[in-house]
């Protein structure tokens, strides 16, 4: 067990589910797939959801549910005051392993994920070496087997992310890849992207697009506009994103393939996705907490922790992203967790690396900025952070239906927290939200029926 601040992350034994049944009692269960939002008792056993009971928990239930076990044979969590939801999934993270274990490892990234309430994460392929063949996909899966969350690798679209030759998509999918992406680099050649979309159709996986026109964004460091002009920083125009989003949507429409637009940051991209969905294009999209919380004004005096790609945009873009999340144009919320070592951020703005960490602050930001302000209902929050990511990637989570994986997140909606990277489980500290006051956090994370993260709440063998 590893402890930071008041929370602790515990590894499952050999990745196996909890051997003792676990009952989560007295919580507000929110499961959009089942249409549930109200007090329920959730029963987990043998790594799956055994049942969700629509009546108040009483101790005598244990005998009825598990004859012969007695009080001591069943663990119980009193979830009074907590929301009980299907395990959260972050479909866009960078775990840096193999190759940059000084920034993050699969193990430390999984610890951060569990502390953030995530039971599943999908990791991008821009590692060193790139995840562009089956053996590398298998390596990531093997490294993730004993972690406190499920690790799903995403394979590269092109070999070495060079944008020229397609990687062996079929072999990677067979090895366990759940999608393909060249995230970190755009696939600049339209014919290569068209081939990738056609090929991906055969395997039923989405192509995740880092939509960027590199001849427009080249050598830029923040959003092009009044702020970049005032600071004297070369900018990245919004059209660098929207032109590429438009192309990728048109190619998906032409091929009939599934395309997923990553880290949407502009009003134009939101509009393009909305219009494409209305036409029936098979397109989904995600955005990130920094795009619905911050703007380019927050860069201040060259704060490198506010430097990411795509960059922070204007207030109008931020508001459009919020609107897109509210009406479902943007399907999912992902962190784009991008850890860096201090020497890559503690430099001049133009020389600093792009990217910010986010798994341990995503839930708190969604609750603080969107749910508590009435932009999203709690049910919509679960849709964006659990149901949609699982659906897009073809995973089995995202619901508490009988037989579903026993992956559950317990949320303390009133918990108050000041963002302090020193308390993070991630190896890196490059957060864009240092010092921000958040309301709402993960209280307990359950993987396969076993508690893998606890913010001071432990199972009991009985409940009076």
C-alpha cells in the first residue's frame, strides 16, 4: 500500500478480484445504462456485479445474499452521503513507459488513476519505442496486470509515428490494442489517414485523431490571439485544429469508419462535430478539464504549466466546449495526462514541453466547474466519464448491471480539496491547477470487487 496525504492506493493481489463479497450500502447509485439514480445497495462478488438492490440495507440482508458466510465473511462499505457510480474511465493518458520512466511509469500512472477514481485508462502510443507492433502492446498489457486500474493500450496509426507507413493494426488489435492513434503528432497525409480509417473498419476500432495542421501550428507555443501578441509568443491559430478536424470528419464520412476527435479545444471544432453527428457521421469526440476551465489569459506571465497542445483558447472557445459537453456533442471527458520532469517545464516558455498532468484532478474539476454549476447533471457526468469512454473503446465497463465488472467509484460530492501536486501519486508535478479549490473527489475506488483506493474509508465486516 502507498499513502499520500489522507489517501492510499493498494495493489490487487496478482490482479485477482476480491475473494470476499463486497456490499456497498446506503449510497446514491447513479447508473445511466440501467436508468438508476437513487438509493440502492450494490453487491459485488467474484469480480462482477451480483445485484443492485432497490431497498434500504439492513444487516440481515447478508445472510440472505450469502448463506453460510456470516457477518465476518462479507465486507461492507457504508456509502452514506456518497455517489456510487460505474468505475470511471480515462480514454486519453500518457504513461511514458517504455522509455521515459523518469516522467511516469505504468505503475505510478495506475496509482494516480486509482486515486482519481479511475478504474480504467487507455494509454497513448507515443512512448520510446513507439507502441507500433504487437509485442509492444503485449508489453504494456503485461506491465499493467498487477496495477490498481485496468490498462488498455492504444496502438500507433503509423510506424514510429512518422505519418508514412501504416503500423500492423490487425496484429496490434489481436494483441489487445483498443484503438489506434498517432497522438502527439497529426497524420498530415490525407491518403494515409484514409487508409487507416478503411483498415480500422475491419477490426471495429476507432481511429483517434490528433487533429492539427502542422504547417499552420509549426513553431507556435500558445493560442494565436491578443494574449500571444501581448506576450510576444508565436501563436497556434484555431484553424490549425479546425481544418484538420474537418478533414478527418470528411474522411470518416467518406469511408464509413469510426473517427474520434481527441482534445477538442475550439468553438469551430465543436460546431463541426455537432454538424457531422446531425448528418449521421460515425464521429465521437472528447475534451479535457483544462479546455472547459481555463483560457489563454491564464497563461499569465509565461506559466509553463499552462502550456499544452492544443493550447488554451479564448473564453468563447471555452464556453463552446462547455456547451458541447452539455448537449452531448462532446461525448467524453479525458485528462490527456501528460507528465514531464521539472527540467522540461522550469525553462523559458518557448522552450518548455507541451502538456499537463490531470488524472488526479479531473473528477474534482468536472464536479466543481460543470456539475456544481448546473452544466451537467450527475447522470451526465457519469455518461461523459464512464459510459461513453467504455462504449467508444468497446470495453465492458460503464455500468453496474448484473454480470458487469465489479469496478466502482465512490464519489464524495462535498469533499473539499486544494490542488497540491506534492500529494499526487503521479511521478510528475506539472499541473495547471496548483492551488485551486475543488469541491468533490473520489472517496473509494473498487477494482474487480477489491478496494484499491481509499480516502479514509475502509470496508467493515459488518454494518450495524
